[in-house]
């Protein structure tokens, strides 16, 4: 009888919060590859669209391990709060170093052929980004600008956009890891559905409206959700914008947007008010939220340029994951030991401290102790 080699499957997630759709993702992988080992690259306290996570990094790790993930690695703050391409390329670098055979992600189209074709076209055409910017200036939204630059009838939805970024990273870096997709069962933008599997956006919207979310996520996830103190967040951000005369030094603060921030900050009493006053065609809701986080944490353009993925931090593992780490550790090109002097660590500590100030949590203790969650 032939023994099939165990496949190592990578997934990339933010779990804001961990819900039934994430369970479906993991269960589907286990159905496809019953003996697989699942490696998760996990974004932490502040997320790719500039949101504040409603679950702590430690709690997300604990939940993932309970729900059949075997090994959890950190996606550092510096990279996890930037554009899709930076987010994707760093996460892929971690998965490649951890010797994953596949990255399996959600996709609205579930069309791997078209995703690969688009990724290759973008890489092969250096003027593509300029064409996208030109269409953005005409007033269309980002997904429409992408489609126009490609002269392609393709609906660029959030998971497909990430899948394209993942494929670009694989092609550019000649990684061995291969991309596979699972058909997404719901619309990221849908905030009204009451199906068993709904988007994280929908769940967060229901939380704001004090609607019961019990049916949409595991109890362990529901019980750990934090009510983000948005007033405290805005007040911290407001203080920073008012008192800092070097806003242009921070990541994403470009094209004179700092003058609009200074102009409107005193007229604004909430984050929503500030966004409405400052928003332009070039500065979308997500981009503004990211730059707010970068201003608040103090991520400078200089540090961003000088940062490098000089270690992979293991957040947690089960026995299977532990044995796998022992097996590959001598072959991993990036150290699996945290570098306390690294810019990555410096900003991870800053992020945890600000997160604790906003939410009255104690994530700083988890960062300092640097002990992985063990299941």
C-alpha cells in the first residue's frame, strides 16, 4: 500500500473575529488533505485595512490551535498594516520558509487560471501601476481602476485581490509553494445576511448594533471579543496629529495629506467625522485608516525602508506542529528566535502598548514573555 506524503498547507488570516467561515476554510482543507499539517500566518493587533482587532493576538492563536491549526506564526505589524502586495509578499515569505506545499485562500471567483493570468500580466507590464493611478484620478474606485488598466471584465473583490497579490509574490520570488483557492460562501461587503456563515464585516456590524452573534462563530471566539474603545482611540490619534509636526515622516502620509489632517482635526469629534472631511479620490477609507494607525504607532518611512524580516516568531503550536518545527528548523533560512533589537520587534511592542491603551488589555505581557501558546 502506497503511503502518501503529508502535505503542509499554509493559510493567512486576521480573524477579526474567528467565525464559522474560518471553520469552513479549515474543515475544507482537512477534507481535501486529511493528513495535512496546517500552518497559519496570523496578523495581530492592527490589521491590513487599518482596523483594530477585536480579538487579541494570543486569543486568536489559542482559538486557531483549538480549531485544528497545527502551527501559528506572526505576521509582523510593520507588514500586516500595509498594502495588499506588502501584506501578501511577507506572509508568503514566511510560509515558503516554513516549507509549505500550498497556500489555500478564499476566493470570490475561484478562478485560478484567471488569477494567475492577471498576476503575470501585472508583473510583465511595468506601466500597469501608472495606468491604475490614471484611472483613479478620473474618479473611479480602486477595483474599477484595476479592471480598466487590464481592459478586462473581471470583478475585483477583496479575496480575489489578495489572491492576485499572493500569486504575484509566488511568481516574482520563484517560490515552490503553490496557490489554491476555496470558493468564498459569502460577500465581504454584505452586512445584512443572517446565514450561518457570514463575513467578519457583517459580524462586526451586528456587534455595533447589539445584535446577537451566537450563531455565526464558535463560543470560544464570541467569549473573547473586545469592545474597542473608539473614543479613546480617536483621542489618542487627535493628540498625535495636533502635537506632531512631522506627520509627513510616517508611512502612507503622502501628497500633502498632512495639511488636511492638521486643518480638520480640531473640527472633528470622531474618527468618522475626520475621515469624511479628509477623504479624497486618492485617499480611500482603508488607506486613511492605515495611515492613522501608522501615525499613532509612529511607523516612519525610514524605518519601513530599513526593516527586514530578520526572524519568524512562532506564536503557538500543538504536538504535531512542534514536531514539524523540530524537523525543519535547521533548513529554515530565517531565524525562528525573536530578535529583541529588530525593528520588527520594536514596532510589535509599540503596537501592543497602544492596543492596551485603547482597550485596557494586557497584550504587552504576552509580547514580553515571548512564550508560544501550546496545545
